[in-house]
């Protein structure tokens, strides 16, 4: 025989579970979303293998630009920036020292897992993609203290990014030292290999 008291309690329990679930989902979807905007700059060290069996080229440059980010539930961070950067790749060859110099526009986008619930310092680990627009550059050949320069064409490359950093929280400001490795995938059509390492510091304002 059906127990009406038991059936009533079961209905109440199911209703309570549904209401609690709805409250939890509503809380999640209305959870805090933090934003920030600021500047980001630093130095970069690049390696370039032109696939000509003459060895790898290396060099340093700088980068600076505007950045913005969004934190979701204090756990997921989406950051993007538009940066002007210089790159330099150089090596010693048999008759001269060869150097390639470029000015670039770089657009990195990185998705990170962040320990944003910590009160003062939040470390994070992320991955993303970057588009590098390499403007026309110049090639330098230096031999016996004589430098000959010739113009060279630019190119556009896609990079895979992995990085880590830490965010320091100062009331309405955030300071974020960050290290990223920017790796250009190779292919049969583009066997040249670029890997750039960025050491950056971001200064952001959080409304």
C-alpha cells in the first residue's frame, strides 16, 4: 500500500533539491567577473633557425603595449594585448656576422588558471596563441668593422604560447610579472623555427 506520508516527504525533498540547485546555478552564473586594463612591457630573447644548415640565430629585443584582462569566478583568466616589439636574430658566419632586425606588431591571447581567491598574491599558469605581424626589416652583414645593410621583407606568423606568472593585488591596481615561451609551429611549407621568450611586467587598473 502506498504511504502518503512517505510520498509527501519525498516530494518535499525533491523540491528542496531543485530549489537549492537553482540557487547554486544562479549564483554561479551571476558570479563576480573582474576586469582590468593597463600597460605591459618587457624584454624578449629570440631564437631563429632559418633551416639553411648554417646554425641558429639568436638575439634580444623589447616589447611594450596595451593589455586587458577578465577574471571569471576568480579561477579563469582571459588576457590579450596589442604590443609593439623589436626582434633581433644574429649569428657569426664564415665571412661575416649576419643580423636580421625587425619591428613587429604582436597580438597574444592567453587563457589561464589563476588562484584568484588568494588575498594578496595570485599565481597563474596559462596557454594561448599569438599573431606576429613582422614588418619589413633589414639585414646587416658586418665584416672587418664594415656594416652593409639591405632591406628584407616581412611576414606574418602564428605562435603557440605557454606561460606562468603571479599577480600582486594593490587595492585598485594589479602588478603581474610574467614569463612566456612563444613557439612558432613548423610545417613543410614553413620549416623555419622561431621561439621567443618574453619576460614582462604588467601594470593594470581594476575598476
